[in-house]
């Protein structure tokens, strides 16, 4: 769903796509800061989501899912929601965005350790 704020920002600031923009992408640098941040928040989640999805799938198929992996999934989800809100809003207090990203990353580390331990 993180593509939605980016698309809304693109349409509200640049209008609907023109035919040539289907071949040559619209210049993101011309968009307001919050639109560029929305794009980066989406891309950032795409980079991390593949690992998360793979871990969930592997843990499920290996029968390793338990309370810890479920808690990791919940924390990952809410951390990524918070990350998107903080990123798009441009909140820069106390490196909050980095802290939230690190929490989400830590859940992946714990998830990976659980899978590795369960495979032994």
C-alpha cells in the first residue's frame, strides 16, 4: 500500500500522466519532498520485504513457527508502518526513522536465528 501516497503525490502535483510519460518516466526530482520520501519509503520496504516473506514461508513450511516468530511478524509489520509514517512525514527527531528501521531489521535477525536453530 505504500505506493498509494506516492501516486497521490504525483497526481496532485504533476497531474495525470501524459502519453510520453508512459515511455519516459516523470522526473521525481521535480516532486515535493514528501512525494520523494513516499517513493523512498516504498522502495525501502520492497528491499526488506523479500527477506521477511522468505523467512515466514520457510518457518511455516519447516514447522518452526511459534510465539517468537509470530511476535517478530507483528513487530515487523508495525515497525514498518511506523517507519513509513515517520519517513513520509519527514520527522527527524532523535533519528527516529533509523531506530524504527533497526527494530524491523532486528526482527529479521531473530527470525533468521529461529529458523537456523530449528533446522539443526
